[in-house]
C-alpha cells in the first residue's frame, strides 16, 4: 500500500494561534482556549493540542481563519 501524496499535515491549535499572530505566547493561547473563546468549525474547543487540518476554520473574537496546507 503506497502512501505517496497522502500527507496528513496538521498543526496544533495553540501553535496556530501564535503563527496567526492572534496571541504572542503559548500562555496567552492557553488562556484564550481555556476561556472557551476559540471555535473550531463552529464548536467551542478547549484542547490546546487539537490538531487542525486543511479546511478547518478557527474563529477567535469574531474573526475566521481557514487552515490551508502548504502545497509544495
């Protein structure tokens, strides 16, 4: 069984929030997530380690961010 081209690229929710400049530290990400202020695909997400995949939508403070995988 070949897995060529079947990349399962993910990013953790807390890492994404830092990369998207929503927060500047992991501690801020943790507080935002634990405060139930982050939605993933329309549902409140309280797990910092939630793996985000291509097409997922993260909503913070009324702003939507759509996850897009790098196409190399």
